[in-house]
C-alpha cells in the first residue's frame, strides 16, 4: 500500500493540476470548440509540454486505433521518458462526465493492449477540462484509478476577486460574446493592387484602368463610376499624387451580391518621391488637367459636358476650402 501511494505521488508530480493555458493566446472564457483548443495546444506544443510537467515528448495527434468493431481517434498522445509511459489526452471544454471518464478508461486499455511495448509502464490518461467535477472524481471510475487523472485548465491565474466572481463573470462573458457574434459581420474588401496583382509603390496604373475596373466589379453602378471620376478630379486638383493602387478599395455587398467602391481614404497633399501621380491620368502623371480628366471620363461612358462640369465643380471646392493648405 505504501509503495502504491509513493508511486502515485511520483506520477502526480509530472501531472500539474491545474494546467495553466495562458500561453495559448485564447480569451479567458470557454466559448470555443474542442477543435479550437486542440489546434491552439498543437501550435504552442513546446510551451504546452513545459506546462504539463517534466519529461514530455509529443507523439501524435488524433492517433488512429483500429479494432475489429470500430475505429477510434485519440486527441493527443505524449510519451514521458521519465515515467517511461505513454500519456493520452482527451480535450473537453466543459465539465467531465461519466462518459468522458469511461471513454478515457477504454482508450487506456486499448492503448496498453495495442501500442504499449515491453519496458513501458502502464499508460496514463488525462482529461483536460474547464472545471473538474468533484463528484465524478470522488464516486466514479476516476476514484482510485491511478491511470486516470482529471486535470483542469485555467486560461489565466485569477485574482482573489476574480475567484469570488468567477461563476458570474463566466456567465456574463458568454452572453456578451454570443451577442457580439450575432451582431458582428465581416466585411470583405479588396484593393485595386490586390485585384490587378500590381506593385503599388511604383507608377503602374492609369485612371482609365480604375474606371474600367469599377465598371466591371460594380456591374456598371452609376454612383460608383461617378464617385471614381470625382475622386480622380479631387486627387488632381488637391495635389494628392500618392494615389497608388492600394488607396482604391472595393467592398463586397452581400445583400445585393455585388462589389461597391469603398469610401475614399488617405486623401492628403503629396508630391511622392518622384513628383508625379502614382496613378496616371490618361497617361499624364506630371501635370494632368481638364483635358486628361475629361478623356478618362468619356472613355468610361460619361458625357463630355458632364465631365467638364464635375471637374470644374471639384476644382472650385478645392480652391475654396483648401486654398490655404495647397
């Protein structure tokens, strides 16, 4: 009996409880899937081994065990060269259940029968869970079975105040994240540089190209074509020569299943290091004017008179509002 207790204490020295998973870079909540947890552990494997204890070496992930009746997959397998035994890990994000413990017990028996070699000590199983269930630890197969350990992980070491409010904090965090996930919507964006696969730091594009790209992506949306023409006029008259291909972006409109020109950005007075527009206007990057602006607009399908009127309007606004700055 004394020898058994000593051996069990010795093995427990190598199984830290709780496992601190701060290094995983995950938010301090349990709102993630078992797959997310496993991927994080594998991507931070070296640190994870250090947190588990001494002597751990990684063996396999989702190791396949084949029997006559069914195939099984063990989440993670390590070998402890100090204990001279395999260590099987099952990852759970909720409290362990009797079924979890029974499954681990089955894994251990199967692993000892099919994988354990001569000289290896009995296999150890660890169920990683968000919170160890004391009742299960006391009354289930887990109690008194030195091959099974329920080890709980905490994403951060809590303060005393956090410990007192842990349950309510976790509930609040869960519901807030559920609400945020329901409200948050991803926006798909692409720059002209990415779409055309061009290097934005050098002059390699013309506004004729941008107008054509806008027409194709937006299915000839008039507002976007007009917007691009006005943006070109502004860049010319406001002396924004840093109008490279990365400063023109398109946003995907999921509701209408089409692309739209994004709001303008990075609009500032700039000479660029070579003194010309990064995006030329009808081939002219040094001193484009009404002639080149009108040519680009007409090529895009706009009326010549309209192009001249818009260009004059933009020029007047720039002179009235930005005359002290340019």
